[in-house]
């Protein structure tokens, strides 16, 4: 089986992909007759179109992951959206302060950017849920200690950090980490769900590659390419990292076919 790199995708990445199944080319693939609670549909899967079975595999994998996380995809998605927004607001404000004429204020903003943000400023919004919570708590802790505490006062960062803290606490509560509890090792169920998601996405991607390669140019090929496009975009958002790179280890590598 071909390897595409899905073992680098976080729980957040897989869970958020549920939205892609209701948009673009995937939206036109109807699975209602087959998507039943016990996953043993009366309608024959053998007679179903290939895109239907591919969408089912992705949808069921995402659902299993959300259940392993202990939250609904909609709820965790809303909490994560606010966390990401708080991080972007922090990044934009510090960017603005770094352009101030006052050299002391500019220097303070630059120190804060270097200490509180990741990558170009919003890399942390691509982390998994657990890693985002860890990162948020690290930001708050660092900002309350010298020498950054004085910089926070200098640039008036308090309201932005308060939003980050509120969003981090809400996300932590959403994934079962109330009270700032330290992250524990992922449960066996979560590791298995991550591995299964990686395997499912990999298999679907490989099938689409095969179908596209052997389908003549036209409406059907365009549809298949439309199904593959968000998968490629997902991999681009979560590129494979060198061993030891990144803020925290991945939730789980799953099978070696990711």
C-alpha cells in the first residue's frame, strides 16, 4: 500500500475533515442508505458506487475518533475555532505593536512574539487538541513571569491573553482536562482510533489515485479529482516532520501505512 503521510495528521485534522464530506465534490456523494448505526446496511455495499464506499470509510473513521476523544465533532469544532481565533488575534495584535514608532514598545512586542507564538505566528493553530491546550497554558505561564510580564504591560496585551486563557480552559474542559490537569498518555482506544483514521485516509487516497489514473478525461475524472483535492490539502496542512520536531509528539502513529 502506498504511504502518503497521514500519520502526521493530528486528531484535530482528521476530526475537522468531517466538514469536507459535506462540501465540494464529497457533498454530492449520498451515503444515507448505507450510513446506519450498526454499520450493516440493508442496501448492498457491493452494489454501491465506489465513491459511496470511500465516503463511508472516511465518515466512520472520523466518527470513531470523535467518540474516542469523548466529544462530539460539532462541540470540539466550536471550541477549537475560538481557540484558533484567539491565537490569530494575539498574533495580529503583536504584529501591529511591532510596527510602533516607540522603540521600547516595538522591542517588547518582538520579544513577546518570539516567546509566545510558534512558527510564523499561527503555527500552533495546526496542532492537535491536546497540544493546543499544552501550548495555551505555556503561553499564559510565560506571560505572567519576568521578563515577559513587563512586556505584556508595556504593549497592553492583557485582554488578548485573557481571551487565550479562556479559550484554552474551555478546550481543556471539552477534551476532559479540567483544572489544567497535565496531559496523560493517550488511551488505547484513542491510539487505535488515530491509527484506524490514518489507515482509512491512506486507503481512500490510494483508491482515488488508482481511479483517476485509469479514468479518461471528462466529468467522472473531474469528480474524482474533486474528491481527492481536500485530501491533498489536508496533507499539506500537516506535512511530515523530522523525528523530534514539533512541540509535542503525535497522538499516535497507527499502522505503518499512513
